[in-house]
C-alpha cells in the first residue's frame, strides 16, 4: 500500500472516529431541515393559522368553520371547537386556561376553555378579524381586524372588550415582545404599526417599502428586538424593533403567509405557498443570511413552531388546477382536492444541530 493511500485511509478512519465520538458543532455545518412526517387528517380542506401549545403537545389548526386540536405525539385529532365562522387564528392564554379564536366571517372572537375546548363567551370585534395574539405582559388579547383597519383589544381575564385601536392600514399579522409592545404588519401600506399594549396607543409606523410589498407573516426575536416580515414580493425583511431600521432584505419563496422565530436556534423561518420553507440565520445581531430552502408542499404557506422540540408544523393539501377570480379574491387560487388535508412535521438533522 502506498504512502498516499495510507494517509488517505488514516484520514477517513479519523474522520469516522470523530463523527462517532461526539456531536458536530452547529456552527461548523449549514443546517439541514427535512420533512420527517406527513400526517393526513380528514375533514375540511380550507385552513389558515396554526398554533402550538408546547406544554400539552397540542397543535391548534384553524379549518374553515372549526378549530381542530391535534395531539402531535400520536398524530390524531384530540378534539374540536365548532361554530367558528371563517376562523383565522388562535391565541393561547395558558396562564389563564383560556383560548381565543378570531372568526373572520362572523366579526367575533370566541373564548374557550383550554382543557375542555368548551366555548365560554362570544365577543364582538371589528370587521374581518384575522390574526390574534395574547400579550402576557398585560393579559390582553389583540385581534387584528383586516376589514376595519383596527385592533380589537380584550381583557383576557374578564373575557371583555376594552377598546378599539385604529391602525391606519389593513392589519395582517401581529407579534408581541412580552414587555409592552405589539407589532402589526399593515398589508396595504407596507408598514409595521407599533402599539403600546399598556396605554393602547400607536407609537410609530415603520416603513417597509420599497423593500417589502404587501407584508403578511411577522415573527419576532424578543431578546434582540428584531422583526422578520415576509412579503408578497418574495422577500423577508429584517428590521430593528426599536428604530424600524431595515437590516436585511432576503429572498424567500413566493406566496408566504407566515413566519416564526426559534429563540433556541436563533433562526427565522418563512412558509411559502410555492412549496418551500426558507431558513434564515443570524451571523450577528445586524446581519442575516438564507441558509436553506427546503422543498415542502405547494400550498404550505402557514406554520407553527414548538420551541421545546424545535419542530415545525405546516399545513398543506393537494391541488388540481385553479379556481376563477372572485370579488373577494382578485387572483385565481389553486383548487384544493377534497380530503387531502395534511400536516407536515419538519425537523433539523441531529448531525447539523449539534444534538447527539
């Protein structure tokens, strides 16, 4: 055996020993997320936002006229909350044992018991409530009313409407920082409205244009005060939550409708309706890069994160052609095949995450 072959063999053996002797450092390899499970669910094939309750291993899935609650350990529907007309989002006040659902067609918010899923109250909102979030700092719930351009503010403890806050634009998604600030994407003006959750006043409007057009999903890194807005022109804009300064404009897939940030991995994710998941990583507090584009399923435009397991969940369905444009939807939409709804579970490979 030649000296060169010996050296090559020795290098290969050492590399193999190194792989087996301990986990690879996360900063030495690019992340590699994969779809690890596809879970078909019977029932409606129209959906919007997903919400994870990590402590109980439950995924709340909004599906047209109902909210299904999936046991993510067993991949089965553990219960449902019916009668939620045109449901969009679910906000969880786990410290109060309550959940809140925005009913876009009924112009109401349903309050329900988190343990039994029994409805507790139905409260009026503005027109077409869409995204809905809970602020633990004030124990208030904020429903973003896309039709009337305002926020409906609820006292979560008392299940009562407090106030309506005009936003100066059409709200799409919202995120709270946990210390008294709420950020809301305004789709028609390409802005982010900054709201004081204690005083219930609008503090500022951050301009996203021309980088971002028609912002939809919004995620937040509360520790670094960074916002991640996904936009209709297939970009993600990263901005400073204190000043509104745009730090990065990154390419993502088309048709994005949701974004999440994982504080455990310091990565942001964009769910894109074109069938991709974009993974964004910080090189430092002011610089960001796309580190992976994962093929998922066409229509998988919304997602949720379980921060305890770092697992991502996306909703999707099979399609066959397009539906004609309507007054409500000016562009043709993909026709969803009945009975094909599914949840996709995405995880990072342990060889790139640093976990054994």
